[in-house]
C-alpha cells in the first residue's frame, strides 16, 4: 500500500488485525516546505511469532491538520473501511478504525518506547 | 526563479506490539519541486536508532547471532526534465558542498533500512527509527 503525503507534519498510523489489536505503529515525520510531498510503501501483512496477520492501516493522528494523506489514492477512512471488510473485521472494529481510533501498541516483550503524544499536546496547549 | 536555501527531512519510527519473525524493510521518499536552476547540496545524512532482541518462543532453542546495520541508507536524487539525462544521485553521509548541478526540477530524498527474517521458533522484538535529511541551495545559474 502507498501512503502519499502532501505537506509537513507528523502522522501516526496504527496497523490493526481483524480483532482490532494494534500489531505495529508507524510515526512518519516529514518537513521541508508546505508543498513538499512524500511517499511511504508498506505491506499489509505482518509475520508475527504467532503467525501471519493481515493488517489494516488506521490514521490515528496528524500534527498538521492541513497535511493531506492518501492511502492508495483514497481518503484514509475510506481505505481503512474497505480493508477492514476485506480481512473480516467485526463491524464495531471497522467503525472505530474508520474514524481513526485504534489502541496504542503494547509491547509484550522488550524493547519499548512509551508514546508521549498526550504530554506533547498538553505542553503545546500550555505554551500557545 | 530560484528558491534559495531548502531542506527535506523524512523519518519513520516503527513500534511493534509483539514479537515478529519478519522485520519489514523501510522505504520512504520525500520530494520537493525545484525551478530548474543551479543546485548545490550542502549536506545529506541518515540516522538510525534501533533496539532489538533476538529470542526464541520455545525453551532450549538457540536462535543464533544477528547483526544489523547502525545506519540507514540515504540518498538524494536530483532529476531534470530531460528524460534522457540520468538523475544525479548523491548518497549520505556528506557534509561538504557538492559541485553545482544544473537544471534539476525535482529533489527526491530516499531513506531505506534493511528487512530481516528469522526462522521460527526464533523471533525478533524491536523498535526502530530511521530518518534522513538534506540541506541544499537553489540559485540562479547557468
């Protein structure tokens, strides 16, 4: 799948399985100019120690609301909904994923890096 | 027109919830349109941070040793409108100015990192960030 980006900023994409569990998270950061573009190619499957898993990308956050993001040429919510249907997600999982809701990854073994999105958001709110 | 001092940066941070047997490759590019004037690249660099643990999902199994690069692979492509002229490809790390490159209309910064696979019951626990940046100037030239 191609993730096409126009404009600067950081976005967080979580890749969930059909049960709605986040198996992988990617944080993509680009900067340079408001008109810059970027492209990231990812596989929609993951080989885990428990077996192969089909995954669904969920665009969970963007630091810049003006940044445009497309998944294979479609709006992320639309692509997520279609991919959820393809891999057999439950309706509730598909609905939440389509509105950008997916749980943060919880590393079940070492190593880890705790997400600080909430802390950063609070700091920025305080200084603006 | 010439755009003066320019920058491109791209970074990919991956976090995995559980152990995996295949660590996917990283491939990402960032692009900026230029005005076809004279480009001098001041710096290209790539960065990588990774923590990794090779383990086994069963007892009494030695998954072996593993080595992976400390560095991401970064390069900058300067592309002209002339399809018969090959792109100029500069790789990182470079911290001195390049010779002037004329006529580029696109700057493409690419960052890559290796994928790897282990045989079950071996498994990988990892988190990594790879990134790349380039600083360059476009001036009126030739």
